[in-house]
C-alpha cells in the first residue's frame, strides 16, 4: 500500500507551509491560532480531514511527530537522524471507544530519576486493564534497535492500571545507574497487546550522587550520605568510598547494610589532613554482591573554624573571629556583618538595613493604652555605654505617659541586637495594654507568617515561633512581653 506523508510548518507569526509528498502547491485549508509572549509560545492547529485525503479515521493508527526548531532541533518522538524519518515517529491511534494514553511531562528529579506523568482515558469504558511503562536503554543502543512491546520480557511495564474509572493517572519514576545519555522509551498498550502510545525521549541525568560526603559544622566528622533508591530492588547495599588527597595520601571508608531507602552514617575524620580530596564510590549489593552504581566527586576538608575552637569564649571575651569583622560605631548607629542599625531620634530603633536594603517601613515603637488613649514612648536622652570591636551598648531614657522607661540596646559582632526594657511609675499609674510594634517593609514582610505589622502584646503573652524570624532565646525561639 502506497503511503504519503504530510508536512505542516508554521511559526509564531502565522507564516505557514505545507507539503503532501512532493507536492508543495500550498492549497490546504488548515488553520493555526497563536498565543505568544515573553518567553512562551502556544499554538493550536486545526487540520480538515479532507486535506489529508481521509473521511473516517476511527480505528486507524498513524505515524505522527511534532518537531521544533529554536536554536536546536527537538521533537516529540526522537528520530535520530532528522525529522523526515517516519519509522521513528510516534504513533497516534484514533478510537471511538477504547483507551487513549497521554504523557503530560517528562522531567528529571533532583535524585537523577526520569519522571513521567500522564493519564489513560477510558473513553468507551469497555477495557478493564492496560499495560504502561518506561525503559531506558543506552542512547546509542536505543536509536539502533526497535522499541519492544510493553508487557514483554524486553519491556516490563511499571504499572498495570485497572481502569475502573474513566481517567487513570499514571506516574513513573525510574532511576538510572549512571549519568550516561539514555533514550527514555514510554509505551502503553491494552492487555491484549494493542499499542496505544509510544514515545522516545533522549535525556541525561547530571551529577547523580548515590553517595557523597557532607561535612559537620566542627569538621571533625563527616556524614556519608548513601541514596540507593531505585537501584537495589529494595535490598540493602554496601558502599566503598576512596578519598585521595591531592598531593597526599588516600583514605578509605567502607559501610555495610545500608537500607534501600538511604541513610546517613557518621565517620570520624579528625586525623584527615586539610585539603581537596578526589573521591570515588562503589555501591554493591550487601554481602559481596554485584556492583550496582559508581561515581566520582570532590570533597573539601577544611581546618576546624576559629569560631568552633573559640566558641566557649564568644560573648565573654574580646574576640571577633573570621570571617566576621569588628563593629563600626558612630554617634547613633552601628555597622556589622553587612547589617546597619540606626537608632536616630527614636526611643528603640529607627531603621535596620541589610546589604543596603531597608528592612523596616517605619521605626520600631513601644506603645501603651491608658484610659482609652494610645501613647508612644518618647526619647529624652541616650548615652553610649561602651563601643568595643566585638560588642557594645547604649543606654536610653524616656517616658511613656506617666511611666518612666529605661532601655539598654546591646549589639554584638555577628549582628545580634538585644533590647532590655525597664518600666517604672513614680506614682500610681495604670496601663491597659502594652505593645512592641515592628513595621516591616513590604519586600521583607513576605518572609514572615504575619501581616507587615508585628505586634507583641503584654496582655496576651504568646509564643511566636511561626511569626518571627528571630526573637528571644535560642532554646525556645519565642518572644513575649510579660505583664510583670
């Protein structure tokens, strides 16, 4: 039977070209609708069956491909040697009742797995079971050999959906054993072997790490992270890591019986010299089984940081460890570690900025309710108590209505700022409410789980674990103003 191919070409501006076999008269009546914008282009194409010399397509299977030229040539079904290669096009089946398969996306997960999402549509609701799956032969082999049928020994399906509903979602994740280029083959068929969908997609996972070394903060131990998911058929694995110091000696790590879903193991490396290590790893089935994955990576072993060695002294001795720098002091402001705190003429804080970006939309204020009137703390005087390289403090005095209020503002080299507040009344006085108001800039408020205005009320002491980026002690992560 003589076969004729149709070639339809269009672009985002609406220019069209068509060919039927060798006929390029351009007398077809197909139409396109474009929706193009910055960074995207969507197109819808309508082709009359009469232009394709057919009247009824029900039950037919066509070879079809969709290709694009945008600097590089890509296609829905990879052809291997140009677009005009019908034997390697995908297949489209027209049915009045039956199952239609669709793949909506093929991506690569952060674990290096190929991820396929799609659906099976049981249009006639007459088919009860279907076969669907993926396989990934090496690229060079995949483009030279025909794709086997899904469900056969050469192409074991990932799922065997029971189509009790009209639509059955399908989701495949398939791990690769290395980072070589693959040809991801996707197929779906009815249980009797009638092919419904076929597609081939070249892909290559980058920097797959089934094993890696993660440093601990003190640099005395290292965590060996092993992730054999998808490789060991649910069975434990062993790992051997060889780490060769550039210009020095080599070290080895051997761990056994690691769970199939992965694990982190701690290993002491206190005796390892500092420097760059070229590492290689091998994953094998536990108990001396076959090798299932291997790879390479580099690891940088650094000397214990100064802050770790001097940690017990920080805050209690005049130490500014690298990479921090000494505090820069002025009359009413400080600069430390890229952050600026400006007190200005405000009682608490006029502005805080980080790398030149303001964090506040207005000053931080202390407010109180007394007799139905809202009052704000006013600054009367401020004294710089100390201004060392590693820490310093101001002492402020002011008024809050009939109350006297004192404030100590302390700053340390790492940017930490602390406010110690003292309230006293010279005579009988009553406060109905007390608030610390922190108005955030709109650009910064999006990082908080509260509106732009954070209010801490003494009448309702509460934990703000979800509401504040930083507050109070490290152990509780809370901030309250106590009624007492």
